[in-house]
């Protein structure tokens, strides 16, 4: 990893409320890589929005430091924060557009605040509306647009002052899956074509899967996992991450499914292979094929595409002479052992149980 563009160092944030202090973040240390798309995932109340507000200086940490592009902004005044605000664009779940203004004026708004000349403003807004595919809607109002189009206006506005960092706080949570895919594709273009560092805050693993290079998992104000998306998807350490993953990756069979699989595969040994690279799994199956006397069938699971490859969870039914089946189960253990730290491939039911 290169130099982090944002460095969060032992940050805690406590809010004083009438019913007592609320610790929104507890000793969080986290780096965001410049030029990457990073995601922060967590359930409601995990501390995601608080983290975003610390990055753009809307909140100050109770302790610890927030360093943006080498500058500690933790104790900055409003005046000191001004240049940072134009360098960090922000998009929101509810779009936050000005309904009484045209699309053009919404996008031009930050440029007016930054006192751009009329000519520069016009050129920039024209360029941005073309980039987000809304040139023909410049003179309409937000209430005439669909949710996806409104978010595109939000994105154009966020990019107006040419920020190098874009914070997207639940930017697709109000959108249907198809529209979400369009907005995520746009965020990828912003990252790839404009070189903008994108930080996506979400409670949806599907958003992480489809665009994030890196992911950090927050729970109850604690950072419980951080790393490359591929690594975390292949080796989820915490139960929370596993739960998030189970929403998108083929799950391990539950007790009822296991019962059904046993009924449908009498005499077979069922082996569960968690979160393994699809290519490694394919190679392992080819090896099993060479054992000759073992027949195998994938009876449960699924494969997902993540940045840089495919990962899957599989349950395999093995049948044949017991010693060969044991050997085959061992081979599956070996590939999963490469994939997960605890080598947690398990034989969930052996042929002898039936
Ligand atoms: N200004 C505030 N005053 C008091 N408590 C706050 C404030 N902001 C956040 N909190 C509390 O801090 C905790 C973390 O909130 P935060 O909004 O950061 O979580 P989140 O992960 O973004 O959740 P959500 O997705 O629901 O917004 C919650 O318990 C919340 O009630």
C-alpha cells in the first residue's frame, strides 16, 4: 500500500447526550489509500457517519488524530477547514438537492460559493453534466428526475470544485438494484478516469463486493476488520463480517438444508468448503477427478465476483470407497486451508452417519 491519503489514528468520539455519554467510535485506527475505492461497512449505529464527519471536519475527535493528505485536521477551525471542504466532495443518501433550483444551478452552487467566474462556471457545469449523462436535463428541477438521476446531480455537484476525495454516505441506499448498479459504475469511472479517491459508506455487502478495493468493518464503534476486499472476503475473521458476507455469497447449509442434502445424497460424505478462490476449487476438483474411484457433486453454495477474481462457498457430496473419500475430503481441506487461516473446511456429515 502506498502512502495513505487519510490516516485515522487511535480516534475515539464520545457524544454527550441527556441520557449520558454515547461512544460513537472507540480507538479506531485506519488508513485509506490514495487513488483507491474503499468501503466502510457496518450496521446502523456502528459509527460510519461519525467517521465520515470526522474526515470532512464536521466533527472533531474526542481523542486521537485525523490526518488528511499529511495535515492533522483534528483541531482545525472552520476557517482552516475551508480548503479541505473544496477538496473533499460528499454525496448523500437523500441527495440533498435544492428543489427550487435547476439542475444547472444545483451543480453550479459550490462554484458560486468558491467565486468562480461565470465563464469558468458554465464550462465546468457543462462538462460535469455531460460526464454524468444529464446534459439534456440542465434546465429541469430535481422533482422531475428519478432517484438515480438525482444522485447523478449530487455526484456532479460533489465533483464541481475538482476534489481529490469523494465521500459517499449510503449513496445508493435509497435506490433500486438496477439504479444502484448505474451509480456504482459512475463511482468507478470517477475513480478510474479522474483519479479521485472514493470512500463509500454502506450497510450493504453487495456495494462493497462490486466496487471496493479495500473494506473496513465497524461494529458498535469498533473497527473489527480492515484489509483488501479480496482478503477479507476469502478470510473473514469476525462473525459480523461472515454475516455480511452470507448476504451475498452462497451460504453454508443450515440444519434444515443439511437434512435435505443428506436425504438427497444417501451414503455420501458432505464436505463444506468455505470462501475459497474459485480457481483453486476448480483445481481441487480436477485432483479429485484423478482419484478415479470417488464421485463428487457440488450440492450447495455459490460463487461471487470480487475485484480481482471469483470466490465461492461450496458443499461437496463425495461417494466411493471410504478410504478414497477420506483422501478426497483431506484434499478439499488442503485447498480451504490455503484459503482460510483456521483451515475450517469441515466434513459436515460422513457417509457412515447415514
Ligand atoms: N450528534 C450526535 N449526538 C449524539 N449521539 C450521536 C450523534 N451522532 C451520532 N450519535 C450516536 O453515535 C452512534 C453512532 O452513530 P453513527 O450515525 O455514526 O452510526 P452509523 O453507523 O452511521 O449509523 P446509521 O447508518 O444509522 O447512520 C449512535 O449510537 C448514534 O446514536
